C-alpha cells in the first residue's frame, strides 16, 4: 500500500512541477495524472485483492 501512496504523491508532485501556467504542460496534463491514477488503481488492488494462503 505504501507503493501506491508513493505513486499518488509522485503524481501530484509531477503536476506541481509543470512550468506552464495552471499546469497546462505535458507534466500537468498527461504524465502527472497518469501516475496518480496508476497509484489509485494500485491502492484499490492492494485493498481488494485476496491474500494468498501459505
């Protein structure tokens, strides 16, 4: 779950690093949201996936 949280934080950092006004550059409109969405998907998978039995 920490990996997903790290991906979400990284996505928001990428969005904020965009040099264009209001985040209208490549980082703010494409790369940042994709990384953030991937982090949320990873989190949902980590929460709802069944644990393997040893």
